[in-house]
């Protein structure tokens, strides 16, 4: 039995998602953060820690892209089985991902990666063909995607990094994914028109949506080193909650220009930090004024910004498409991910 620490220095481990690479144990905060390895052997465990009792953080394990286990991380430190009883002569890619998004109301809640225990060894891990970053809200956090239709529970169990359009698209394109998504947040304000809850304000930090001593201790508020991971494509799926905030306030006429200006400013921030990436704005649903995002993209183009695209995904709302709290289920997400992958393949790559 071999035990190895999980560190950024190990070339046979791929750490997924934004995290402070100067500190160990590795903190998993964002949706889809985790690790990937090529495992040659029979049994593999991961030593994980949940510093907080709640909210519950869920993890998923994939073997060659197929789900084999899903479990909550219990308070304290312990080993969790990832794959067991595999044919020891074979090598497979094992992926461990956090299914649960950042929880700003509970910044102490996270998952910490300590070590791997194995009967076998790590092999050389092939590189993915692409790198894609996703920036979004609950639709990109996979909120409600695993729940039965018309469920009204806002619980971590229903979130999914894999039952998620971004996973499906990246799986089809052989892309490494990074996700920055927060339920209810927007470009200029959140769904309640609170301007303190915006993704652009924290885009240049590691996981700046999390504040307070516990988050600062694990590096969440530190500047993010964009040079360490340059995406080929950045997909932005925001403005749904900005529209919701305007609805709450009844302020669409007075706020629309602010939203367009905010989206334009965010495009400039994304371009500054990812100079070679293609940028795709995934438009809000047809009842959420997608023309505001289109206007921002056109303004950016008129000012000389290139490599900009917009993509429309189908609206959802049929019973067979719905999960919890008016969010689409995993089946809709799979369909949306296939549509996005086709769009990127045909128009962007």
C-alpha cells in the first residue's frame, strides 16, 4: 500500500479548478474542482477533510469519464474509496470532483485534499485538447439538476458538477474545465438587486466570493495567477439574475444601460486576463432580455475587441426538463452541453 501527498508539484496529478497552489492541503471551493490522475492498479482512496459540519459538500468519482461513486464528505479527516477491485493490469483516468458550489454564507465550508492511498501507481496523464473556463450562476453550478421535477428544496444534494451542461460540452471536446459560478449572482447585482453579489468583482481573485478569516486562510481572496492556466475559450453565462433583480425592483427601463455597460466592462476584464482566448457569451433565456448581452458584445466589437461570439441554448420549462426550484435537470443539461459543444466546434475552434 502506497500513500502519497497531494501537491501541485506532482506531475502525475492534475488539479482541477482555481485554488491556492502555494498551500497544502489543497482547498476545493469552486464547482468541479478536484483532481485527475491516470491510475494503474486495483484500489485507490483519497484522504479528504471537511472543516465544517454544514452545509454538506458532495463529491463525485469518475472512471474514464463514467460516474462510479458519489458521496458527502463527513466532518474531519478520513480516506474515501475512489475505485476498488479494478483489474490491476489496466490503467484508467480517475477524476474526483466537488459537486457543490462555493457557499458564501458559510465560507468555512470546503473540501481539503490531503493524500492518495493506493494499491498500484500513478501513470503519465495525457493532456486534454482544450482548456475552457465557464463563468456563470446557478445554471452553471448545476443547481437542482439531480432533483425530481418540481422539488422546492435548496440543498447541496441536488447540485452537480457533472449533471451540468459545461461538463457535457467539455467531455465531448476533450477539454479541461474550470468553473466560477454562484447561484443568484450576476454582473451588476444579484436576483434581489444586491450589487454586492457580482461575479466580475471577484473574477481576478482565486475564490473571492468567499470572505472572512477561514476563506482568507486558504487563499480565497488572493489574486489569481492567470498565467498558470490560460484557457482557449471562456464561456460566460450571466445576466439571468441581473434581469431577475430588475424584475424585483421594477427598474428595467432605468437599469438596462447599466447592465449593458457592466457586461461590456466584464468582457474587457476577461480579455485583459485571457488575451488569446475566444470569448463566448451564452445568452440568457428569451424571457430574460438576451438583447442586453448582444448589445454589450456588439459594443465590444465596435471598440476593436475580436474573438467574441454569442451562443443561444434552448429555453427550458417542460416538466421533463425540470429539476429543483425552476432549474433544468441533468437531461436538459446534457442536451444543452451537446448543443454548446457543436457550436464551439463549428464556430469557435
